[in-house]
């Protein structure tokens, strides 16, 4: 695993050394280092047999677009390019994200005591033409990512079986799920820092970046 890559969050947000956001992030160095270490472990891993780089970056582009974060989508698209992905893949991923756009969370709980909180919503899978373009395995990965982003309450063994039938190994499924979970965290950090960007010059003495971003709720736009 490489540990020499530029900080992903700084790159996505265009944070430069000495800026107010740079100073803010350095107030929580362990959080900053661990966030970058998680990124490196997932996107610059040495073991790629169960989940290749193209699949990892493609899922990241899709999830970033579902969250409405164009800067993150561009960042992960560059990773796809460096992984020698098919040139047209990003366009297909954008089409997939547009078709899967929704506002979550929603879905149905299995627990009777929570059923009053059920909310209907889109259950996205790739249309036949899109699945043919993406390939069965990647299309299944995107459907799983869409499930985890919008309706994680509906995660079930049947959903995992769909991934197995599409060619995912157990290790690959774990990696894929970890990747989506990490992206949910990373994109919330980015959203929190974006909100703070306009205020840091006046409020850096009273605002702690780590505490704030961990409590922000990201709205997933339709």
C-alpha cells in the first residue's frame, strides 16, 4: 500500500497548506491521518484479487454522484483513468447515478417496532442496456452501493446472494461494503468542511472540525 499519495480530502476540497481549513484539519491530526490511511487501504491496496481498482473507483464515482458531490466524483474519476478503465465508463456511471438519484434514507424495517418509520423509495438496479455496458459484476456492485446509501435498513442475505451470483467473493463483498461505508464518512467530512469554509477565518478559535463534521447530516439530493 502506498503512503505517499496526497491527502484525498485536501485534494477534493483544494485545501492548500497554511489556509484556514488546513489549520482546522491539523487540529485533529489523528483523525486526519486515519481518514487518509483508510483511503489508502481501500484505493491503493496491494491485494486486488477480490475487488479490482476499476471496480473500487467506479463504485466511488457512483456513490459520490449519489451524494451530489461533483468534486469527489471528479477525484475518483481520475483514479479510474489511472487504473486504465474503459474511457466511456464514467459516462455510464453518471447515467447510472442519474437513474438512481433519490433522497434518503428510506426503506422498510424488519423490526415490528420500527415499521411506523418505513418510507417508500426507489429500489435501483441497472437497466438491461446499462448492465450490459457496465458488466454484470459491476452493475451488481452499484446496486449494492445504492442499497447501502439509501436504504441500509433493508440489507439482507438475499442481497448478498445477488452479489455472489454476479461473481463477487466473500472477501470482495466485505471490501465493497467497507468502501461504501468509508465513502459515507469521507463525503460527510467534506460536506462539513465545505460548510465551515466560509466561517473559519472568523471562527477557528471556537470551532473544532472533528466534532462538527461527525455530527453533520448530508442531504442526498433528488
